[in-house]
C-alpha cells in the first residue's frame, strides 16, 4: 500500500486530512447501511436486499474524478458513490429498501425498483430538461445483468456529438463542448455477458469518452472467476484493446480495490484521458471483497473456503483504509472508533425514521378502514363476521396497503344484499383508495404531459395539382431531409444507414449533406445500436436507431423491453429517452427476413409505441408526429413498399399521422375487415373482389398497435356491419388475437355481432423461401376472400353457396 499519496498542491495537510476523514465517514456509513439493510430483509420489513458492501473505497475515488455534467450507467453496488455526491442519504437508502411510494422519500424510483437502483432527476415538472451540466447525472439502473452497458455507449457518444456537430453546440444545458464523461460500473462476473463485449468493442470503434469500471471480487454469486473469464483476468483478456501510437483503442488500468491513494490517482488519470482526448478507458479494480455475499438470498460461507473468507476479512477495503489512516497519522484508533460508533447510531436512527415515515400513511389508512368497517358491522345483520375482519386488521401493527384494502373489500362481501349509508361510505372509501393509491404503482408508463404523442393532432398531407408519383422511399428520404434541416438535434445510425443511405435508400444522400456524425453507419451489433439511441436520447438528442430488419429486433429486444420501455415508468417520469427505433419487415420471402414477432413485441414493449404504417407517406407522418413529442417508439416500415408509387406531398416535415387513431380506408356495410401494414394492401384487393360477388366490406387500417384505437372507432363499424374479421401475418394467437380481444372485450363489440368474430393469420411457422413460400405461409388475397365468403355463407347459404 502506498504511504505517500499524491495530494493536490492547493490542499494543506489539514485540508487533506479533513477530506480523507470525510471519505472514510461515507465509507463506514455506506457499510453500516448495508449491514443493517440485510437485517431488515431478514426480519421481513423488506422483500430483498442487494448491497454495495466491499466496494466502498473504489467508489470514493471514482466520486472525486466524477464532475458535474458527467453521467453514470451503473449497477446495484454503487450506493457509496451516490452518497459521496449527496444524492443518497441514510433515510433515502432505507426508504428504497422498504419500497416507499413517494418520490420525495425514495427519489430513486418511488418504490418501483428494489433498493440499490439509483438515478438522478433529469426533467423539470413540465417535462423539459434540467440543466444537466450543473448536476452529476445517473441514468436509471436496471437489474438485468450487463443491461446497463449498451446505454452507457450512447451516453458517451453524446459527448462526441456535442463536441463535433455545430448545430447542437448551443444546447448549453445539455453539454459544455462535449466535455462530459460517461462512467460505467459492472461486476467482474457480468463481463461474461455478450452485452459487455459488444459495448466494449463499439466504444473502441467510436472512440467515445467512456470509463468502464470493473469491480472484481472474483465471484459471480457462487461461481468463481475461473468459470467466468479466460485467464481469470478481464484486463489481461482485453489487453489487445490497448491503444498504441499507431492504432486507436483503450487506455487500460489495473488497481487494487483496497489501495485508497492508488485508486484516487488512477481514477483521476482515467477521467482526464477520457474527458480531454475522447478515448475510452477500462479500470479493472481487483482484490475486492463481498462481506455479506451476493445478496440476502444466501450466505457466501457456503461457497467460499475458510482461507478466502480470512483473506476477505484482512483485505476488506474499509479495514485497509482504516489502517492507512492510522499509519499516516490522519487519525488514531480511538478517534476512528468514535467516528464508527457515531455512524452506527446515526444509521440506526435514520433507519427508524425511514420505517416510521413508510408506515405513517398506512396507519392513517388503517385507522380510517377500521372505523368504516366497524360502522358497517354495527349496521349489518352479519355483524359477527365483519367484526372479525375489523379485529384482524386492528391487530396488524405494521400494515401494508395490501392488508388494509383487502380487509375492506372482504367486508363488503357480507353486505352485498344490504343497503345502508355505512355500506355506501365504505364503498366510496374503497373506490377513492384505488383512485389515490393505484397511480403510485401504475403511473407514467407513457407520458402524462400535454405534449404526449397521442395528443399530437393529425395534419393531412397536401398535394400540388400535378403531384408526381414517386417510389415510396423517395417520400421517406425527402421527409428525412426536411426533418434533419428542421431538427438539428436529430441523427440516425444503423447498419448501412450512412454511405449507401440504408438498404432501401430511404436515407440516400443524407450523409453527404449532413455529415457522418448525424447520418452514420454502424457495425453489425443491434444491442448497442439500440443502446446508443437510449443514451443519446437521455442526453437531449433525438436519435433514430435503425435496425435493418424486424427479425433483427430479437438481438436488441432485451434492451428495448428492460431499459427503454420501462424508463419513464421506473423513474416515475423523472427521466426520458425519446428514441425512435426504425425498422422494416413483413411480406418478403424467407425465414429470416420476413418474421412477424408482433404478438411478442406488443406484450414486451408496453411503455413504447408500436407503429405499423401501410405506406411510406404514413410512415413519414409518424416520424413527424414523434418528433413533436418526447416518447419512444418502434416504427415498422413495409418492406415491400419502398418501390411502390405514392404521390409526393407538398408539406414534407409538416404532415402528421396520429398515434392511436384508426383509419377507414374503405366504407362498407356487410363486414368489418381490420388489418395493418403490408397485409392491408391484400385486404384492400380482396375487398374489391368481394364487391364483385355482392359483399360490401368495410376496411380499417389500425395504423398503430400500441396504443390501439383510442377513440373506439372500430366498434362503431362493427355496430354497422355486425361481422368482424381481423387479418394479419403474425402467428396464430399473436397481434390479431390482441386486436380482437380489444374490440370484443374493451370496446364491447360482442353486443353487435351476428356471427362469431374471427381472425385470419399466418401459418404457425416462418415463411419458406421463395414466392410460393410466402403464398403458402401468409394470408393471400384468396385466403381473405374465402374467409369472408365463408362467414357470409354461414348466415346466407343461398346467396353464398360453398366455394370448395
């Protein structure tokens, strides 16, 4: 251990002594919170605990190098760092552990995430950006292993954009000349994940100001590093990434996690390199410990040898820092013991305050419920049963809201056939309870501000008298051109997006016009393309991340569902990432370019919009709409529509396709046909052919799957036609079933049906290769015609005899 640390020349010994003792105080406070937090879980006050013990001292050093404007993308061991920045205190730590449902008590997620998941607030109450250069920023953590990595790349890349793109240099509240560093943390075992490797490679290619900190305690839960990492050493494995005079790469440091002065020096060097040179840095922090094991779900004594446990006791970073303080005359053993004793008391008091605050509203609600249930009992012939419920509730000294409302609802069962003012009072109380409490668990899945995307009004495309018929991709291209001119913070990137203007040339010529920083090619790495978009969007830019084909969404689906789609919800609206994910799919030959994962996406991407335009004018309108709002969306362009002719609008960049609004593209009286995307063209053709045999079909384009038909216009059509068929090319039970369920159950369409509502879907397999493969795998015009004819035959066999 170094005994002569390098100190800032501006600091006297006494000043430096004050600083290091403050650091030690934070480290001990953090450790005590971890120790007491584990006990709170084991006593049942909290559901689960995962803590940062054993990682305190490296985080002290990290916090010194972390500057205002910088960003963190970390994981659930970073509590000491947050305490160093005055962004987490003792009461807030325990409020998070108890899942307190107010953002004031638990500013990290208002109880929506388990303790150990941290964030800072990026937004003002009106949804606008705070001055992010005046605060130390943490992007909201997620639990999935290595899931924080792709987003980290985008947070770092944003600095590159702000430094190099003149059009966004005036956003002074978002960046100061791109001087901000994005810092990532990860446990050593998690470096085995593909997301880690993909991000490391991408950051090296892009040369972004990213510092990646690996906390290495040699274990991943119970599995030793020898089963995790080649050579048991991630920095040695990554040594080929080390930059040289000839080739760009990483700067790589390795430092012992208990060596306070060496850690401070290393983190300062790393931050300086990343900040000034825009070079990625890896800091491999070794010889760390995990004093309580991985989490509260087990004990590390089960899988660590006695020798290892003894070593961990001796080389605990807090123990080593304590020794260093005494050896270098910063404090005596007695002085440190007094500090530690005072901290233990302070943590216990903070824990008690947090628990008391957590229960306060519950106890008030319990009191109200007991009174109302008691009044109900006195007025009911079932008094004996209701009194028992009241007594059980009163006996609960530490009630959860679940306990309270459950008892109140059960009491109402005994008076279902009775009428009294007491019953009405309890009914009103229960209903009011849900109105107040349910949003604490359910709000902010989507924006709740007036600027939300579903509030953006439709603006129809306009056409000159002699509007030219052009390929659909030209409308997209020219609309993107207008967007890039109108919105300087907009940028697009993906495989083949740059030089050739995407595989279908919807971005043709735009890289040459707007430069490589705004229209950029990316490697074949969908997860980090998506992550780039999230990080860039979290820093105030408006990225469009292009995933070349819908099938390839599967490579980045985990990031979309666990990070992007949940961001606004898990931060209670305090952070946002208005990323547009652009892709294309459907109606092409072959297993791997023509999949339709819509059923899965609908369920996994709640919190995003899923938009399915039938042509490129509609798609362009969706882009225009989204850029007027600040919410994330997946937009799926029709893969076989780029060369189909459409009229060129005269108001490019201005027309808007509404989100959550269906469009009736053909009116009819006999049956309602509902579809979207490429399949809609088949449905339209079938409707023309049906007209020839006397069947007048109404055709509705849903336009967006999430949200679906906010104004309930489909049921109005069903009320008129009394028959319903939903057609798409997803698997059986997929998107068509979701649409049908929405119409029948949510819109109560069953009331108007004279025959069974039906769906027509693809076969339960991917399309075989070739044109015949498409025909025999997905609905054809003939399939739609015959299905509708069959439904009409059922009600009128004389006019519509069997076809086959």
